C-alpha cells in the first residue's frame, strides 16, 4: 500500500489525510507543534470547497459551527463611522450566501475527528528528503529516518518541506506590502454578531464576534515593505504592531494593551507563493506551501480543501506518481491563480455587488465532476 508522509496538520494536511484513506492510501502526518494548533481566524468555505466538505459528510456539522453575522461597519482612525451594511461583510461577502464562515480550528477539528487510526508525529519536523527509484527516505529532527513512497508539503506559507525540496523561500515569496496579526479575547465590547473595520488607508484592522458572541477575534495590521523579523519572537512582533498603530483612536489603544498578554497571538506578512512547478521527484506541495493566495483573498482554506481532494483523487487512480502530480497541478493551477488575483482587490473600495460577483465567479472556477482526462 502506498504510504504518504504529510508535513503539516492544518486544513490542507488533515483534509489530504482523509481523502488519501478514501483512495486506499496510507497517510502519516508530521507536525512541528506538540498537538493540533489552536487559535487563528475565521475562514471561509465556498463554492467548490463547499462541495468537498459536503462529500466528506461534514457540511451539517460545519453549518452548526458557522460564524453568524448581522453586518458590519467601517470607522476612520478616530472612530467615526464611514459606512455600514447589514447585507454584506468584508470578511465573508454577502450575508445571505450559502458559504460557511467558520473558525479554522473548528474546521480542522471536524476533519481530524474522522482520522482515527492515522499516525501523527507531533513535535517533529523534516530535516532531509532523499529520493530513490522506489521510494523516499525522510530524516526527522527527533524521530528515526523512515521510508515512504511520497512526501507532501502542506506546511503553509513558510513551508519547511518547500525549502528542503525546492530551495529558499525568497525564490518564491511575493510580499503584498501588508502585515497582519490576530488574537482572541472575550467579547468585552458586547458586540452582537457584528464586525467593525477601521483604517487610515495604510494601517488598521477589524474586530468580529465568534463562538455565538462569546469571543472576539481582533485583527491589527499595517502597511510596510519586507521586514526582517524572527518568526518565533512573538514579543518583537507585538512591538511592530503597536508601533505602526500608535495614534489610532476608538478602541484601538485597548486592543493594543490586550494584545500584549494574548496567548494565541499570530503575526505574518500578507504574501503569495508563486512557483513554476509544485512537485520535484517524489515530493509535492499542497495549499499555501504551493500557491498561497494570502488571507486578503479569503480563499486559502477553499484552495486547501479543493487541492487535497484533487491530489488524493489523482494519486488514487494511478501508481505513476509523476503522472498524478502533473494531473493535479494541471487541474489546480488555473484555479489557484484565479484565486490569487482576489488578493489584489481592495474590498473597502470596490462596490459590494461587484466584489460578490468576482468572488462567485472564482470560487466555482473548477469542475470537481470533471476529474477525468
């Protein structure tokens, strides 16, 4: 039986493990963190990705955990309201859409619950990949070296697998000139299924209710060129955010104070990954590792779910991994590139109806029923 090592246990990695088992393959997941990662923002499952979720039997459970919103407003840096809508939200689009906005950790939990018996190597990471004609030997930071048939890098924007198999991140990353942080708080604002955005044209953020109004997710971001910083130095990242948002009014000073003690703080640049090829030998990339569209697109999770489905399907119908990888990339690349274009739309300046039209066109821009030559 074909064994596939998956690096990364977020949406892409867990979904791939599910679909590989459905195709009769054996997944093994390696994850740097000591357990499934918690925290993170609300993510969207749309269009073709919703079809994938439905085929996993998870749509009812996901809808039960859906983040409900009554609307949104936009403020200037002093807290003056610039616009308000009860029909459209910048994070999720039209409020009457069938799309599902759900917390990333809740979505991962739903998929992971279907993976009983799948082997997980927590607290470890790949250090070397050595291809051979009949398999690939993988070395780990802690575990003994092991032999697999294939390796999949589903380990995100800063993919360790991509670095080892394809070269430095700098060769593939394209910064979009924005940095974003997110962290959780209780609903100290008393918001009722609402999201508020604030900006000065360069810096700003948003706050939205989650978990049936019990919690908030607070987003703080700023515009800047590429910045050299330690990805693991959370305190330095918090200092960067505080520096760039100093002087904002409304509730932002309190957000910054609460940020200092947040234990689930996440920070990264808004960037895209663009590569000429997503596979090398017996290693292939999936999701953000291959074609990160950036959170500004709102489509990273949908790309991960669809990509996992397509890759597993192609691996399941041929023993020739090179052919399977080529078919996977041929089917997914146009979809991924169309979704990357969404990150360049300023949704605060584009008419909501036009924004919804563009999103609707792209989210269905792959036919999952046509996975045949």
